[in-house]
């Protein structure tokens, strides 16, 4: 954390230096990026929070995509739906910086950055890692699926979000892996928490069957957990075609 939370740290001013090199209206770009870091990921939502015209926000986002700071994401299977477009950080360092450094500037300038990190940031790392864990899970699914470690040969991976018509509520699927040749799919849920994955999470994952295109048959489910699984989940997983994946499995996926 020394590189982020001290005035002499290499990463402390690196994001601002990069924006200064690439863009003119640094303030506006900072506002857009900070808003994405706070959880807003749609053009109109970002425009509302920054009090900026949506057309201006759209242009800024396009420039951020070109410069590799932001990535434009589509819900897998719904790529043609322009309302299902999200803007997220491509670079995890940028994501961390804009979530946890701006509010710490006063403390860092006083030479108390390390203290700020220990008191304010350290306890919130799981918030940040939850999103990173999802990226890791999708990488795992594609890698292991291509190598024959899943019940279908996954050649495309992403995530899905939309409305669950059975419950009339908005929901998402953390991992969607597709075998476009055989029209088979795997669905996954990620939990980067201190609590073990229990029956409630397990059942919620299985209930997501039917939400993606009817052209694909779900042949397997994946549960990714930082902290392990309950005895009930372990007991029922094999019979329901649920693969349980812990952090150690993800770190050693090349051995599969």
C-alpha cells in the first residue's frame, strides 16, 4: 500500500498523470470515473450523478474505452439490446484507486496514509475483491472449459443481467459459459465472503436456469466461494451437476 498511500508513492499520482496526458477536461473525466467507481455503470445513470449531458458522457466513455481505462460490457446472449450495456473498469488498479484513494488525499498529504488505510480501507477490501473474484471465475470457466474440465467445451464466457420473469425482479448471473457448437451452457455464482456458501445461495443459482436463451441447454452449475461450502451443499452438489470451486482450485487451474 506504500505506493498508493504515501505522497512519494509511484501510484499516488499516476492516475492523474495519465489523464493529464490523454485528456483536456480532466475534471469531467475524473467525475465520470469516480461515478463508475461508486457503482454507476450506465450512461444515463452516470450523466444524472455527474450533472452532465448524456451525449458528453457517452463521448467521454468512448475515449476512456479507447485508452484502456474502461470497458464496454454486454449481457451475454443479449448483445443486441442497447439497454443492456454497462461501463466498467478494465484496469483493476484504476478501479482500486478511484474507490479508495480520493477520500484519503487529506490523510496522505498529512503523512497519515498508512493509518487511513488500516482504519478505513482494509475492512472494505472484500467489496472490491468481490468484483475481481467474478473476473477470476469467468477466466477459470473459459480456461477449464476449453481444457475439458467442465461438462461442455466452453468457448465463450461472460455475465448476464436482466429481469427474472418468474419473480418479476431484476437479477444477474455472475458467470455464463457457452459451448456455441453443441448449444450447451454452464451457469455460475461467485461469493467472496467470510461466510460459507449455504443452501440459499445454492438454490438461487439453480433457479437461474431458463433466464438465458432457450437455444442453450444448461448442463452444469458452478459455485465459486472464498470460504468454502456447507455440508448440505457438498452433499447435494454431485447429484445436481454443481461443481464447487474454491480459491485454491482457481489458483491451480492449470493442473486440471
